[in-house]
C-alpha cells in the first residue's frame, strides 16, 4: 500500500495532468514531432507528466520512463495507473549515465523546508559545500540509485527503434548522451533536452557546448522557444541556468506530422 505522502503527491500530479496545468511551454510542440506509433525514452520522468502528454498526442506511443528517486518512482507508477496508461509506459527505477552501476541521488532541501525533488541530481560522492550553485538550500537528502545506459537498456530489452527522447536530468545530460550514442546514431531520434550549463560544468565536468556539438556534428538542427516563438539556434541561450532545446535531424523531416517543425525543416 503506498504511503499517504506518495498518494498525496500522486493525486496532485494526476489532477494537474487532467487540467493540463503547470506543463512546460515546450509541451504543446510534442504534437508536431510525434505521430503514428513512436517509441519514446523519457529520462528523468518525475511524476510522468511528459509521458502522459506523449500518450495523448500519440495514442499508440510506447514509452520507457526512467526515474532515479525511489519516492518519485512510486508516484510515477500511481500516476500511470490512474491515467490508464500503464500498459503503454514502462517505468524503470534508475538514473541514466555513461556507465551502468550505482550512484548517489542528491536532493536539495529548499529554503521553504520542502524537498527540491525537481532539482535532484546524481553524483559519485556527497557534494561538499553548496549543493547546487544555482539554488539556495538548507541541506540535502542522499540515497543510492541504480544506473543504466540507454544503449545497454535498449539492447537488453529489445528496444530496436527509438523515435523520441525527452531528457531532463539536472546537468547529467552529457554523460547520459554518451551512453546513448549507439541509439542516437542508429535512429537519429527527435530530442527534447533540458541543458544545464552551470550544473554541467560545476558538478559533471562537462559543457553545454559539448552537448550541442554532439548533435550538430551528426547534422541535427537545434530549436528553442524565445518567448512564444520557436527559433533556430546554434548555441545555448546565455545567462540562463537551464533551458529546453529541440534537436531534429533532417533525415526525419519528411515523416514529421504537419506543424511548425515540418515547416521549419523545409526552410
């Protein structure tokens, strides 16, 4: 039986989804990328709100949802059940990186006293000093979490095609993408990626430029919202701690559903 805290969090998440409330501004654009029966990887699935959206815009989608937090993983499973999409979405309790194994999930405690679960990140050892350079906190909660690579997971579980990747993992994106290069090279999937320049550098020894280069070196085009307008970019936006970016490969453009991305890719 789930705890009262899990039930409470799951109910709030389920209710938000039913009202289409508190979704990121990029969410409406998923319908311009997904059609038919896409296979999707949802990395950093949280309570599953993006998984829910994927099933609504592409009812035949098959989704693999990776979530490292033991607490949030229980919330995710309940939300999938209550939304009636548990047969479409496979929840996986794991973080994603460049090597399988085990890491620590570091969750800051916000100044409000609440756990900052949306700001949790993986680490090899407990952080020293300030938990995150882009967040005020009053402490930290640490728990071990299993780790997989997307290449390994897809190989072991017979995922022979990936059409879309949604990834929001608080600075670990460069390592996770390194562990997904076989999938990316094989399928050239559409990607919606939240890039965290400060966390990439301060906690993972990476860079936003390296993340962008991983895609652009493969011929991908990069897009991001500027206000309510989708614009093409070649670099990340300056002076923001994090931002979502779309990556679309020209080879997939002819099969895009009618919408803004199909129009932009034809330009």
